[in-house]
C-alpha cells in the first residue's frame, strides 16, 4: 500500500499544479494532452480524482501517515 500512497500523492500534486496553472493562465495540462474532450485527459482527471479520494479515505481509515492508528503507544493514561 505504501507504493499506492506514493503514486496517489504524485497524482494529487500534479492535479494541484494543474489548478495553479489554470488559475494563473486560464489553460490547463489537459488541453495540452488531447484537449478537454480527449480520452487521455479524461483518464488523467479521473486518476487524479480517485487519488484524492484514496488519500482522504486512507487518512480516515488510519492507513495514511499522520492518521489515527490502532495502537495506544504514546498515549497518556486516562486520569482517574
């Protein structure tokens, strides 16, 4: 799963940079990869979206770094 998370992060960063480019110039990477109606652009957009959902889900399920874990290690004992 670690490799899946790395690929997901890379795709999410690509998506974020695409939004930055769109905000600054009004054009996006998808238009350079076959246009907005191109099948390649649609696949890229779907992969970026699924990657974002994967990272959100893994964060809430405790599989992402910094997410909740099943271990109580490092937790303070409850006050009595």
